[in-house]
């Protein structure tokens, strides 16, 4: 969806508040479909030179399934952002067509800015690697060993050694020379 920035174009340098609702289509992430609801970007924007500065907060709710018991999970998302969009004109498109970093820059044309890609990127990057329904998930509790909860299997043979003890020995040998 487009954000109308015409007020900022008429008043360069002025901070203008905004509240923008957007939609993010369902995303396939690691074999699971994640849906997003109530996607809202709010904050301020200002225009200076050929750049539009947008800063604020994205809030949304993601729906997924628990990595353990497969129950539905609602995950709240709240992430701050601070982005610069560069104005693109017909003439600048021809000049910058060969630019390598053009794909990385956020661009806009005219008096409206497309924020859907920004919202999608922010929301997906804020998701956890695995949804968990809660601390009391029966499947995840069953997978945790009761006797030594934080000991890796290879550490049971050498309980007095740390994972990086071999590196420490090399450093000590190197210092003696």
C-alpha cells in the first residue's frame, strides 16, 4: 500500500507524523506458512534534498504453529525502523541503471511511497527461528533431559574441559615460544 508524502514535499525539512496500515501476504518460512495481521507502521517522515527520511515502529501479529506440539501460536511483532528513500526520476533511472547497489536502496517516485516491501522485511526478520506455544509445551518439555539440562552429549565424557580448551592450549603454547 502507498503512503502519501505530498505534505513533506511541500514543506521540506518538516517532521510529519503518519499512521499507515499495510498488508503482508502469507509467507512460506522453513516449510511453514506464517500469516500476518494488524500490520501498522507509525512514526514521522521528512523530506530533504532528494531523500525521504522515514522513522518509526512497525507493529503486527504473526500466526504460526508451535515447533513442538503444532498448536497455533500468535507472535507479537514490534520493531523500530529508520530508513532513507531516494527520489527516483525518469532521468536518474537511465543514469543509475548500471549501479550495483540499486537493488539495496529504497526508492520512490512521485508523491507516494510503497512501504509493503519494508514492512515485509522488518516483520520477517523479527520472527523467531521456531515458534513455541509457551514454556509449558508438553512436547518440548519431554525432549529436555531431567538430569543434566544444559550439558551436551560430548561434554559428558570430559566434564572438566570447556569447549574452547583446545584453543586455549594452542594460545598458551604459542606464547611460550
